C-alpha cells in the first residue's frame, strides 16, 4: 500500500528523553525533531468510539511508511501536527500497529489544563 501523494503531509516527531539532575530527579524532555511524511485522518469507527468516547474528536489516525517509528518502542513520542517544533508537541502517540507495508499510529491531542 502506498500513500496517495495528494494526502501526504510532513509532520515532525520528537522522542521522549529522560535525564537526571544532580539531585537525582528525573527530568523529561524532547529529543531532536524527526521529519515524517504521513497521511493524517481523523480517527473513527465503532471500536475507537467505544474506547475513546467523547475524546474521539481529539484522536488522529496516521499512516506512515518508514523506520523512524516502531511498535513497542515509540509509544511516548510527541508529534507536531499543527504546533511549531520549538513548542511542546500537540499530539502524543497512543498506539502503533505494524502492518506489512505501513504503520498505523493513533495519536491523541495533548490537553493542557490551566
């Protein structure tokens, strides 16, 4: 399966990096931006509706062909769909499903509560 040229867009991913300060506290941050050519669609379907409920409007289904994102390793990766890579990611990977010729990523919008 190839991604249709007209529906492809470039987004950026940053992998979560954890470090420790001199007092031993764990500090979470983001690595360098990785460009990815993907097809982004709103998530839908009966199964996703039963899992996410009202939050389904904040979930995107992303089809990706490449090796930068892998199932079982990159579930905490931040995605920059609409935000600048200088800011915090606006989506975070919830799940990754690997198929023969592509990867399907379910990403959920990061909600910032004030």
